[in-house]
């Protein structure tokens, strides 16, 4: 799989969200998309990131963004996480790892001396034409909105 770069067309995907509703990248044509990949529902870093986006949701919408989260957790896990934190955006289930593979984000990780396979936390800022304008590798989970706004301003 080729490494995605800023200026590349964002790979298309179709999957289901926390409500079992089909969602595709094509649904967002003509809109700016914050497509963020995260490792696991209801873990400290992932919760901080989701809640930062939730807390700043109105400001991001006002700037024309739509937000979509992706992890390899199940629809049921997403539903529980989504409802627990009252998230105002979709969480897409990618249990078969098709989307993380297309975005080249499944790989070896290390945590507390343990090596395992998982999703690399990364955010893609996609423009109205479906082009990746910015890639935020290793986002600051607690200040992610500020990173997104600053990154978009340099486009």
C-alpha cells in the first residue's frame, strides 16, 4: 500500500457507524472532512481526543468541517462510547481493517514494553473535492481542535 501524502486523493470507503447506518466518504463530497483514526473506544487518549472534538464541535462546524472517527472496534462498542460521551459525530466501525489498511494505518505499536498490532492515531483533513490537504500524525489528543484549525490555516 502506497503511503498517503498531502495532495493525494483520499481513499474511498464505505462502512457502518455506531447506529448501523451506512457511511461513505462520498457522503461528504463538497464538505471539508476531519477523518480521524484512533486506536480504541473508551480509553484515556481516545476519550480525550473525542471529547476535545465534541467540546469544540460548534466551532468546527462553523468553519465548515464534518467530523468522522474511525477505529476497528465493533458497532456495539462505538454505540456505547458514542452515547456515553454524547458525541455529536459519527464513529465508523472498521472491524475488518479495510479502511485502516487503505489509509496505511495498521501496524506495529509499542506500549509499556509490549509490542502489538494496532491502529496508528492519525487525522486527515480532506477538502471539498476529496483531496487530503493535511495529515496530522500523532495528534495531541487534548488539544486536537487547535491543531486542526492551525493546520487548516496553512493550506
